[in-house]
C-alpha cells in the first residue's frame, strides 16, 4: 500500500529536488534493494561516493518533505 495519494505526490515532488544521479542511486538502493558495493560497480564510482550521495539525497528528501513535499 503506497499510502495516501497526496503523500505519494509529496514524495514525487521531493524526489525532483534530488540531483538526477543521486535519484538513480536512491531508486536502485531503496526500490531495487542493491547494495552499496553493487551501486558503486554499476555507476563506476567508489562505495564512499555512493554513501555520500545517498546521505545527501536523504537530507534533501527530509527537508523537502518537512516543507510539504517541495510545493
């Protein structure tokens, strides 16, 4: 169950604030369940870069959702 439609739209708007490369990592990590190591290999970047980009993406998402989804 994805939750209320409004919350889905808030999340979608918030995701648009995340840089494209980090959005790809977010989807591969949290939707597809790939590990940091797998993400690093696929994207051709270090595991530390994966971790920092995901941390930054989560921070952007938290802030956007706290503001009401980035409206």
